C-alpha cells in the first residue's frame, strides 16, 4: 500500500498548486515529481489483452512550491504537532509530494520551525512565516523556482 491517511491541515495542496494554477504564498520547499497514481487493477479484455485500470501520470511544467500549512494542523485542533510525511494534500497531489527528496525537504522545514518555536517558547502557529523563511533561506532551502538568466 503506497499511502494511507493524510492530515487535513491548515492548507491542503491540490493539483492546482502543483500545476501552478494557484499561487503558494508560504513556501517551505519545492517538489517536482510527476503526479502519478498506479493502476488499481489489471484485467483481461474480451480480446485477451491485459489492461491496466486507474493509471495516471500528469507532469507539472516546472517545480512547484509546497505550502507551510501542509505540515501544520489547524491551530484549533493541535498547537504542537508537525506532519512532514502524512502532509495535508489531495490524493493526486500526494502522488508527487510523496517522494523521498521532498520528505527530506519538508523534514528540514519542520525541524527549523520546531527549533524556532522552542527557542522563542511559542506555539508553532505563532512563529511568523517571515522569520521561518529567513532561516530556511539562510540554511540553503530553495523556496521558489527561478529560471536561469542568459
């Protein structure tokens, strides 16, 4: 089984964010893998051919930003939890986000946020995005896609 339950957090990533249709305004890292879903089953057609049911693969045109709210639960539900693996996303968005390099990126961002909250003796939701962004960038985290200039 490739995936199970995911948190419904402060922000839910969907294919619209991955395809660049909706802007992400609090990026904590980038992803770039195809949104894919493996077949649900294989069956034999009446003609005797093997057919896959449920295969899907959609490429984003460029790397995409992952929103801070995907690793944060809703504040009224929990104030001391970060979820960098069972992220708040739709099934199809998780097909891309689920890759190990993205989990490493999200883990770094979650660790940075947790450290800031401990240092300031604050709840996770009380750390400003600007503060988190500065530390992530200082540590080399890529938060946005930019095309190289010729």
